C-alpha cells in the first residue's frame, strides 16, 4: 500500500507556505489533501497548530501533487488508485492516515 503521507523524500523549504516564517519557527514538511490529490508543503509550528492553509489555484495544486508523486516515486495514476483505496477504507470504517500529518 502506498503511503501518500510519507514525507521522508520531500524537501524542507526555507519558509512556511502560510505565513512565510523562517526556520526559527520550527519548520516541518506536512501533507495536504486536495480535490486533485495529496501534496507536501512546509509549515511552521504556529500555522500547523492553527490548521489553516492558504488557497491554492488549481494549476498550483496540480503541480504540487505531481511534485509530491515524484517524491514518492509514483505517478498520478498510482496516487489516484491509492486515494480510491483510502476512500474505500474510510467508507468501511477502517482507519486511514490523517491528511495534514507532519513529520516529527
């Protein structure tokens, strides 16, 4: 099973995607679910706790999803299949990883 929330291969940016804060604020790589797929972002501790994200244009979200696919070593079709599997698991009441999970 593909773990779409795996951020071990994802780069840590130099600033938070939300507030543009720097590394002094405890930056971490997190995953975000969107209508077009799952993608990784760098967020600071304060923004992670606030649970708010900026709005992403569709083209930006698609680009970010494809980049996250490359970090995972999969293609968009494999991500879609993994999302369908996760949706089926949720439908049946089986546990699934939370979106927005961050590395520790």
